[in-house]
C-alpha cells in the first residue's frame, strides 16, 4: 500500500493503478489492521465534465500519523466493500449518486442527497424507506420542516409502542452543490478563485466556519508548500477553540433543555453568545467568517485586545463551568442521560465515527492530537467509555476546560510578541497548483474531524476537491444509537450528536 | 437546590433593554455600508473583488463618467473585499446594525450625493413600514423555514430566544407549526430539494400572513447565487410556478445578519409613521 506522511502531498504518479478487486482486498485488510477510511470517492481521469472516473480511497493510520492512498483506473462497476467494511457504506452510496459508479452487492444502495420528495428528476419514485411490518408497528415521519429553528432533514421511525425498532434518516434538503461550485470557482478569474473557495467553505457548515476554513487553507498550503508564521497559527487556533467553546457550551445547554433542566439551558444560551462575540472581536463576525487567509490570517490582535479577550474569556469560562457543573451534578439529570442512546465501541469503530461521538465510545480520535496542523503544543483526546448521552456530555464538558486553557495560553503568547503583527499580511494566493498531487488536510472541528482533499491533474487543474464533514460519518451513528431506544429519547440523542445537515448535504 | 440558587445569583440578570439601550458590537463588525462618491475612471477593482456580484454600475452618471457603483445589500455578504480593493476608499462599513427594509429596492445603497468624502455621514434613519402591520403589534408568531442555509442565519434566529435578547417580551415567538403562525421567516438560498417543502409550508400558513427573509442567501442566493442546485432565494423564486401569492414583507440583509439586526427587523414591523 502506498503510504505517506500526513503533512506531505503525495505524488499521483507513484500511486499504482489497482483493479477494483485488489483495492477492495487491500482496503479491507488495512481497516482490519487499524486503518480508518478518510475518504472514498470517484476520481475523474481529466478535469473535463463527465470524464470517466475511477475509485480513490484515502486511509489514515492515526497512531503513526501516516496516510495511504489507493486508486483504480476508470470503471463503471466495482464489488462493494460495505458487506465487509461498514465504514464504506455511506461513501459508496455517494459514489453511485455523484459519479455513477455502481457498488455491486451494496446492501443499502439509496440516495444520499436526493431528497425523498424532490421534484423534477425522472426517477422521482418514492424514497425506498425501510419498513417494519406487523399489526402493532407504526411509523412516525418527521420533517423536513421541523418544530424548532433547525435545518431541514427527514426522520422516519419504525416504532413498536414507544420503542424504536429502526430510524432512517433521509437528508439532502440542504444540498447546494458546494463541491461543484468549488470546482467552478476558477471561472471567476485568478483574482477571485482562492478567495471564493474560502468563502464557500466558510459556508459549508455555518457553525464550523473556522474549522472548514482552516482545513481549506491547510490543504492549499500543503499543496503549494507555503509556510505559515507561528503568529498566524496562534490566531487560527484562537478562532478554532472559540468555535469549539461556543458550540460545546450551546450543546450542553441544549442537552439541559431537553432534559428539562432549565437553568443551564438558559444560561448556556447566553454564554455561547459571549464566546461568539469574542470571535467577533477578533474578525468582526460572530462565526469567524473572514478570519483566515491562505498563508495566514486577515486579522491580528494587539496586546490590549488580547488582554480584553482574556478577561472576557475567564468570565465566560467561569460562567460556563458553573452552569455545566450544576447540571452534571444534579442526580435527575445524570439519571436521564445515563444509558440513553448508547453506542458500543465496536459499532462506533465499524461505522467510522469521529469526533465527540467517537471519543464518548472510548476511541482516541482527535485530529488535534493525531494530525496536528501546526507545531504548537497540543492536547490529549478526552475519552469516556459508556457511549451514551452522558458520555457525550462529559466529553464536551472536559473539552471546554482544555479549550479555555489553550485560548488563554495562545492569547498570552500573542500579547507577549508586540510589534510583530505580521500575521495579517498573508502572501498572495498561488496562481497555479503543482501538477499531479494529492493532498489531505484533517482539522478537528468541534464536531469532529473535518477532512478536505484535493487532487490535481497534469496542468495543475483540480481533478477532485472532496469535502468530508464529520456529520457525514456520524449520521448513521445517530440512527444506530436510537435503535431499541424510546422515541422520546430522540431529541436528547439528537442534541448529544448535534450533527450538521448542510455539512452533510454540501 | 441551594447550589442552583447560588449559581443563579452569580449568573445575574443579562437581558439588554433593547431598543432603548444600544448593543455593544465589535469595533471590527461590518454593518450598514456607506458609499462615497468618487470618479472611477477605468478602475474595475471592486467589481472584480466582489464575490457575489453585489456591486451594480451606477446608471445615473450625470456627466457620463463612471462613478461609485451601487451596492446591493441583498447580495452583499459583508466580507469587505470591495473596501480592500478600492484605491479611492469609496466603501465604508459603519457599525450600524439596523439594516432591515420593507422593499427589495431599498436594499440598494448609493453613494451620498455630497462628494465631500470627509463629511460625517448623517445619522441613519430606519424606514417606516409601507403597510399597516398593527394586527401583529402585540403578538407575532413566526414559523422558521431553513431552505438550504448553512445554519448561521438559523443560529442567529435561534439565539433571539435566549435571555440576552428575550424575544418573547416583545410578543414575538417562533412556533412549531405553520398552522400556529402569522408568517414565515425564511433563511437559505432555497435549494431545489427544499422548494416544495417551502411552498407547502407557506400554503399551510393561515392568512393574513407575512414573509420575512433573513440573510443574503434568502434574499438573492448570496454566495450560492447561480448554483444549479439553488433558486437564488426570493429573487429567483418570485414569478415561478406556484409562488403567485408570495410577497416579502421584510428583508434583513447580512451573511449572517447579526441577531440584533434580525431583532431590529422584526420590531420595525411595529414602527409607526
């Protein structure tokens, strides 16, 4: 298997062309041996639309910080990996939908992003929902327009009494054609191409703007060999960890809300806003839009601003800690969360879960640790073992402490280096990319590992620009966590995963 | 129990007495743009820099010479690229968060006729509603529909329910069903996959009803303008099949709009001449 360091772009010419059966055999053997599927996608032969595509699979070995890539020549069908490698299940459905490559023998070949009631296309037959039959089995359909202020998606429960036999999640309502727009960005002229791609990725999932922007910048910097000053890394991490703090804080509040523990629910709603407003103090936008640039950042902080942010960070950190501790110490809350929506470690690993959901099952997956983007001193993954809503809440609670410490340390380093405000003058974006390279960027967003991947052709044009949001891995995990649970557990379970619809739908 | 009460005392009262008190926004926040009148010559820098085509050539050049373009806030994502690109400093973004308007054309911002760029801009006067919304003055229930949004506009609507903003004290509330609602609040560029669900939700909302569109995507498609998978928000949806009775009552620009901008927009419906 062709393997390479995670920071180095791989040479496409050194990737041997395998036939599909050989790729299948090698991927399954690697996954059995502890490798993990980062992306599995259709790789077109040329940048021309409609060019024939082959398979390309990128795997990661976290313990050795090594990546591996495999590919096949163009094909139309291939033997499905899913029966022996459930991680491939969603990728293969996407492959069939997006590139028309058919995984023969796939047990669950359904659309990924075509909405169940979408109009217009010839094959708009009813979405083939799984159904449990029986006189006392009933079906509950929810969405796409939900009761709360939340993105659209459709949930179909097969219930026996209050018990959920099966939950099927059908998404695609948020599909905006993001990957196609990334590819088409070059039509807007060289002055805009890079800026436009970055703006689009900041909107890939609006609550993970900094994480997706970081992944994109890192990807381009790795492709072109661009160095990034340490100061920029500090500022990027301040943005990334503030994003984590805001969302973890909001999620814990939402879990409190669905538990019926209202004090923490209402306090955390406010404290989340305090963290967002700190991000706005750095770059003007509460979601961190416009903070990053290729090769650096668009904004910098002076010592007084760092001091002001540190004061506000400590106050918000104290408030968040107090609010969350009250909740996690309440026996009634512990009782509600304990054992609800539990996933075991073997299932989590087989499905390829990432992020908070994986760490709550005891899987030590944290890209800040196993694929750090910079040389800054990092962090250790926070693990829990029980895999239930409580574990997912506890992981978030502990990660808040880590993030608070990281941001405070970074701010003090930023304040100490006065006069060196060089981070805000990033280099000009590259006018062209190197030819025949494959580069990967893994960034731990608050939800989990975000993976961006680019492949260039002989002219340095983009052959593929693949975005894998952690939600793409984790939605099947939510469906599995609900199995044999109570339907009334769904809101709580859903909040504890808090997955992105648009990050999945792209 | 005692710990909860102690913590409650620590967390204090945090609701801002809006609109009497003004929110403190980041000095780096880019709010309502103000344009200065400059002669552009052959310069096209801002047009080339703008990622959403929000700049429209000024049609009314009195002497036929190119001047500062018109900025369409309905398309603008407030990225500041035009400000950075313009060699003559024609673009400024104020700290003004009040940006909501009632008519699409009111989102067009032209350069001040006074060419003195250094003169302080006059204080912003928000517009008055062109229709009588007094029916909704004391109670306004809205159903939110996200149609292809990235989640940021939705988050900034959601946050209005938290205690910092406390939307409920104005009698405004987001409700679970269109059947309970006085209107819809739309976010997102209207993806193909959400078009039908949006129109169904609109049809399920009893009359009289209103429609508020929040964010650049919902107004014009924003960054996703011209994606084959999207309908360019209300700009693209209006006039297509099944949208005859779709009338927008309120536009809140931004990407995403600040929560205070959305709150100001909702409150502006009760403003009286």
